[in-house]
């Protein structure tokens, strides 16, 4: 099985529309070896829904989906100006982070649905990111496990800037938004 279903290194302009990324191996591989939906380094790309009827607004969408991975989308940049946008996408049962952004300026994460397994996952992790726009997302958590320590969104070390997290819904998390280190 491939460790990543999509790998992007130093590319620009790719758009994924209505794509399904699924790890269907079930429990064959333990957590930590379930792979990544998309892994990127210094890439600029978009993930969005596909509109089957070509109208604006879209009335018949097919949303992109990431299911059953350690990380649904893993963005690791050395150049923070390489922007990734994830919109109208569903994330199910990703065991570490549904989406992880590292060192990205102006990432967009809007209108997504995130459902994480209990006591393991984070819906969105923003590490050393600035000027992000995180809005209109739904973060749900399986709350059947005792002694949980799960978080909807982690924000680490954003520094000063106009960072925005608003109009998001959180259900069954111990912490909705957890901020660590220097964020303003």
C-alpha cells in the first residue's frame, strides 16, 4: 500500500475536486502506519468540491473526502508563501490530525466537516502558521472513550498578525480550540 495517496513537492496550481482518499485496509495497519491522504512540501494547491451541474452556487456538489489515515492532509513547508486551501471537504476517522499545516502563511480552511475518533485525533493543527482563515467548519468527536484528551483545533506559535478562527462548531471535544506558545 502506498504511504501517501497523493504527494506534492514544490508544485503549483493543482486542484483536487470531488476526490475520495480512503484507507480501506481497516485495522490491518496500526495507528501510526495508516499513511497520509495528501503529503506536500512547498506546494500550492486547492482541495474543494466538484459541482456536477456547473451552477453558482453549486446545487449538486460532490465533496472531497479523507478517511482512515493517520493524517488526512499533511502540509510541511520551508517556504511559508506556498498556500494551501481546503474548502467543502469531509474528514472521517483520521487518527492523528485530519489536517496539519506547518509553516504556512494565509492557509484557508473553510466549510469543512471533520469527524475524529476519540482520544486520538485533532481536527486541525496549525503549527507556526500566520494569517490563517478558519471559518464555517464543523468539528465533531466520538465521545465514547473515558479519560479523553482531544482538541478540535490546535494553534501553536502563530506570532503577531491577523489570524482568524470564527463561526466554527465543536461537538464532544474536551477542548474546542487550544492555543500554545506565542499567538496573538
